[in-house]
């Protein structure tokens, strides 16, 4: 007789838990999950982003490293599927650093999530960024993980994130600059969490309001036309009856 070995309940639980954990991780990325970026060398990470009144984001992200392993991983970065018309990735090499420059134009907030997911270095993501709208308020949140980079390498690590909103910044943990801009300078040996918010009209609501006005205007024109046509017809009938 052949013995049938039942799956060990603990192993099954671990497998189920592993799948649940994976789902949570994948779901959480859009809500900004910080990933560990282990570096044996130095890093350049700079981002400049500008939010427009139509809730789209344009800008540039530079990410480069001075170690061959990380540089080779960066060379494999590709444009996310479906964003070929809005995202351009070019090689970068300067001062011993090799990496990629990512240029993007008028990405929706959902497309920004997709782009953030695309920057993967050996299974880790050095940063995460996300935009969300709630009513008239647009919120930015993100993180830059430099916990794998020794704190004593601050002089050799260049990291900065700049963000501009179409209206004044109402709340942030960054440094407010000129106009409607804010910036963060992440430090090696730590995880820097970023948040900022600004309020301006929802373009979807504005578009609906415009169509409402157009619709009301069209209805008024039809009504006026109907009244004028009726008066003209009545006046013509009166002349004929005389």
C-alpha cells in the first residue's frame, strides 16, 4: 500500500499566508510601499515633477549608480507598456555614474503609479511616488529608501525630489520654495517619507459644469427660437386674416 502524505497544515498556512502577503504587497505599491534598496556604492536619484490643472504630471527622473551590478540592472529598465507615447527613457553617464533618465509628459495619476512600479533594480525599488485626488484636494505621497546606503556617504550621494503644484501648497513635510514648489533632500542611511497637498478645482467637475452651461444655453436658444417662430407664425396668420 502507498502512503498518501497530507499537506502539513503549517506549510499550507504558510503558503496561503505567502499568497496573501504577495497580494497585499502588490496592492500596497499603489498606496506607496517602501522597498529596500541595498547599495554597496553610491547613488544619484533626482526627480522633478510638475502637476497641471488637468490632473496630469510631467517631469524627469534620474537614477544612476556607480557600481556595475546596479548600473547593469538600470540598463534593463524599459518603458511601461501603454506609455510609449508619454515616457522616454535615455541612457545617462557622468562622473562615474551610469543609469537612466526618465522623461514623462502628461501622465495621469494612475499612469504615475505604473511608472513608479517600472523602476525596479534587482527586485527593489529605491523610491515610490503617488498622487491622489479627494474633492478639490490633490495629495502627493512617496518615499525614498536610502537605508542601505551608509550615512557617512552623504557627500557622494545626490538625491533630491522637486514638486510643483498649479496652486499654493497647503500642507507638506518638505521645504517650500518659490511659487508653488516644494522639495525634499533624502539622507543616506534612512528612509525619507514625503507628503504634500494642494487644492484646486477638479477638472472632471469643471468639465461637467461647462457641459451643463452649454446644455442650458442650448436649451435657452431652442426655447427662444420656438417663441420667435410662434410669434412670426401668429403675425403672418393675422396679416392673412385681414
